[in-house]
C-alpha cells in the first residue's frame, strides 16, 4: 500500500461555492478583516484559513448604528383649534361691545346755526339758533342792528322756510315781510331765495361772521353860520373836539352796538339793561377791550359830555337806543 501524503508545507485550500456571501482566505499571518458593505451591497466577510483559530471576540461589543428617520411630528390636537377659535370670537365680541370707535352723532341742521352777515356788506344780517325742541329761530337785524323780524321754523329737506323783511336789506320791489328759503352752500355760505307775488326776487347770499356789523355811518354835516350881508362874516366857534376825536367816538359807539347785539343773541333776543352796558358790566365779555374816550383818554362811560354815551333799554328789552356825544354838541344815535 503506497501511503503518499502531501508535503508538510502544503496547506489545504477550501473554495466556497458562490452565493450571497463571499469568503476570501487571508494569509495565515493576518487576522480577521471585516468589510462593511454600502447601502446597496450585501455583506462581505474575509475568513481565515481553515487551520487557524478564529480571533477572540472583542472585550466589548461593537454596535454599528445606522441613521434612521426621526420621530414624526404629530399634528396639533383639534381641541386646541377650538380653544383658539373661541378666544378669537370672544375678543371680537368684546372689541365690538366696548372698544369699537363709534361715530359721533350727526346733529342735523347745525350748518345753519350761527351769525350770518350779508355778502354785499350792507350791514345787519341773521342770527340762527336751535331751540331745545329741535326747531330753529331765525332773527333778522337791519343795517342799524335793530331787530326787525324773527321766525321759528322747522328743517325740511335741508332747508329753512323763514319770514324776511327784504326792505331792511335794501332790496327793492318787496314791501313788508316775505316768505323766503335758506339753503346752505358749503359750510360758510347761505343762499336766501324768496318770491313776492309773481315777481321773482334775485337771491341774496350770507356769509358766516363772528358778529354783525352796522352799515358804515354817513358823515354828519357840520352846520356853518350864515354871514350877514351888512356885516363881515363871523367865524364859527371852534368845536370842542377835533374831527379825529369825533370819528373815534362814532367808532366806539359802533363797537358797543356790536356787543349789544351779540349780548341779545345769547339771551333769547333780549337786549341788555343799562347796568350791563358799562365797564365791568355784563357787556364786557362781548366788548373787549373796552373803548376809550378820545377826548379824555379815560374808559368810555355813560354821560352827555363829548366822548360819552347814553344807553336806553326799550320795550322791556325788545329794543334799545344808544346815543354817542360828539364835539360841538352833536350826537350820533343808533339804531
């Protein structure tokens, strides 16, 4: 029997069939090598030779972690949205009930209330006031600031139907009191239209004013002496005041008159008493500053000396008279 053995330096070689795993035999002097595949490959292992013992296991296990998907976000619970919706509704209701800005109530007819002077500058005018029951009182003053007519009316279709004495404004062709219609044209202008019989009168326009003013005073002629035919002319005596002082006195009387009319407009169309028409009286709030006597330089006061005045309340406050005293015994009377 022929016993033949391979030489001692020949080591057996093992070949594994093909499959999912591939084993590569390393040389005897090498340890175990493990190659980790990528995501798209299988596992590849390198095995030692058959006659070598496998390496001892590591002292601690080695974990290879792969990155996975994080925890998915969960949606907001439905009851949270219900609470948010209820809070929004409650906030809106609170704002509407307590915080919502409300529009100021519109006072109908206020565009008529005030003092209105003729646009033509003839003096006088209208004073319109609202009564406690929502009606309107239209009081007319002539060029001398004398009250000549008054009408209490209602606002109809944004217009006021009033009684007007056209002759007090210098309009011709109309006698007595005529029915007119006041219509606003913007915030500071009124149009007055009225008819007298079959004749249509031209409209008259008024503008808003602080106070009514009288018509410009006409100059008072100064009487001159008549010379005697048999004697040489005798010069007239010198007046006690200069023309400038007389003109200043007339202007002071007009200033007092404006205050008297403004006082009446604030007191149910009643003119002030004589105790009010003095410095320190009730008229001072409508006449500021108080006028000065141009002849003396002192505050103007009641009296009959040049630069003074006399005020009279007539018909229980329904009328008045104001007289100013000029130089040389002349007077200036309003209205």
